[in-house]
């Protein structure tokens, strides 16, 4: 713990830095590969839509403790050979059977067959019908909510940071997280249920929160970037990422531990569909959201800012002064060789690497 604390202090002071912004093209390539992989999985395999989205008939069998799900599969196969039912245990004494839409009279008949196969009264078998139009309505509302969310996020970030480039970078990171999470969901074969949709929307808020924290530090460090000639915009933004690195890691670990426990319990112990549906989306989304806030959002924002004429000129001036020995030079070990400051120079608000005393 002491070593971790010292590492965090060195990152915050600038004694230890990682060139995340400088090597942004590598991270962009990794992110592009992740998104491409997710898209390929979605196109080739597709999502496994739950009954709530495609419609169908559902049976819940109660008080079947210790019974095998194979019994339900065999019973459905005997009565409807062309069906491929989805049978899931719900806890230790219930089973859920889902299949395509059946006529009302056949629903009652199959309920009796299932009750007989498991040796329980028909009253212990509840059935329900879900039409596909309900699923279409849920999907439409989810898309509408996502669009409204993205519009509000764009407005709020643009107003707060007074920089549309941060809003664009934040949105790209959000879409990066969403596409990758949905791709992993398709790869796992988990059914997409309303709980899954809730999980997808939740990770957007988490990813945005982590990104805003990093952006806030970038804004603080670069507030007076053009009025000094010691550091470039890229260097001050990279310092901000390093200063918030430990915080991002700690927050992610604390959040992922309970979610991973829920995922394990829901998938392997209880067989609870709702738990595993939402926990998988949260686990993947939180992990990739932490990655994107560090390696995608800020490097992309810096890449966009580097195209501004004022930032371009300032960067060229700083590098020229370093070449001539007229400005401080940041060494690889984080120390600074002090040169002659340009007239009117002041250090600004950003936390700077520690200097070694002059001899």
C-alpha cells in the first residue's frame, strides 16, 4: 500500500509520467481494433433477443427443487418438435421456459404437460404471453432515451468546459464503450432483456463520470497554457491524465469487485437471469469505460486541440525555445533543466514536475 501511495504521489507531482498522449496513435489503434471486433461479432453472430423483444410464450414452474432443466426441454420437444425452448433455472426451486408464441389453448395444454413431467400441480405453473409489439415499443423508447441523453451530454459538456472538442471526445468515448459492450454481449450469447438495456444505459453514465473527472484536470492544467512557454498543451494534458490515473484505477476496482461477485453468483450459483443480464453489461462497460477515459477521451481531445492555429504556434514556440536552450526542458526522468524564461512568463495553475536544485 505504501508503494502504491508513493507511486500515486509521484504521478501527481510529475516525477513519474507515462506518455499516454504522446503514444495516442497506439491506443487509437487498439480502440479501433476493439470496436471492429465488436462490430464483426454483431454482424456475424448477432444479439440473442429475449422474449421481451421478440415476443413469445413464457412458463414459470415453481416448487421443482432439484429438478433438471432437461425435463422441460424434452417435454417441449415431444409436443412441439420444431421448437427450441430457452430453459433457465431461477434460484433453487423454479424454472423458466420460454418459446415462440403459442395459441391460447395450446398454452394451457403445454402447462399441463410440464406440470405432469415435474410431478407438480398445474397451479404451480404460471404462463404469460408477450407480443412483439411490446418489445418494439421498449426498443424504441431505449433508442429515444439514448439520443436525448447524448444531446444533453453534448450541451452540458460544451457549456461547462467551454470547448466543443471535449464534448466530441467524450461522446466518441461513450460510443466506443457502448459498441464494445454490446459486442461482448453478443459474443457471450446472453439474452438481451430490459435488464440488459438498463445496464447499457448505466455504463454510459459511469464512463461519462470518469471522463469528466479527467477532463476537469485537463482544464485546470491548461487554463493558462498560452501565457507560458515551459510546457506544450500535450504535456500539460498528459500530466492531467497521469495525475488522475490512480484515482481512475481505484474507482474502477472498487466498482468492479461487487459487480463481478453479482455476475458470478447470478450466472453460476443462482442462475438468476436478471442478475447476470445486468451484471455482464456493467462489468464489461465499467472496465472498458475506465480504459476509454484514460486512453481514448483525453488523447482524442488533445489531437483535436492540436489542429488549432494558436495551439500549433504555441507548441512550435516551446519546442524552438527548448532547442535554443531558452526554456526549461523536461528530462525523461521527470526533472527539469532550467533555462532562461521568456519575458512575461509565469508558471500557471498546473502542477509541475519537481526540479533539481541548481548547482
